[in-house]
């Protein structure tokens, strides 16, 4: 099974927030392939710099990679147009639109806790979404 983590999922994992156990369990599945788009990783990196400093942000990124989260940097024309179309249709943050575009591209399940922005997307069956809390 292919999973796409948004920034919320990765931050919850790094901080051992509620729902981190769900994310950890996904990472231990033998058949799991886990991706995060570079835009979503940039959000995590930014968050880490603001709250813990750049050195810790670098460690956090290395830790996410060590856990098996693979960076995708898709940015071809079809991809960014899909992200823009999702953003326009559902009025959400651009980074969330990139996570959805990646989930669509790899036929994966988006893992998030962002009910406010992504609840309507899940209800519209744009892509498969699992809320970890």
C-alpha cells in the first residue's frame, strides 16, 4: 500500500502527538511505501526551524528519512496543474493541494489530521484520505 504523509502527519510523529501511534504503525507495515512531497517536507522543516532551530530541523528531516519516508519532488506541468486545480476547486492551502496531487499521482492514501481543510475533499472523494486523529 502506498501512503502520502502531509506536514501534520510528520509533525505529529516527530512530536509524539496524539495519533503518532497510527503513523508509526503505518511506517512498520511490511508492504508500506510512504512518500511526502518536498513542499510538505518544507512545511515541516519551517515548523522545526521556528520552534527548535535549524540544527534540530536538519535532524528531524534525517529522522523522517531514516523512518522510510521518501521525498518526492514532482513538479512537471501535469503535476503542478493538478495541484492548482485541486486548490482552486476546494480552496485550501497550496501545500495540501500538493499532497493531494501526489496521492492522486501514486494512487496512494493521504494521511492527515486536517479535517477543516481536507474533510470536504474526503467527502468529495477527490482521493483516499485517512485522518489519524
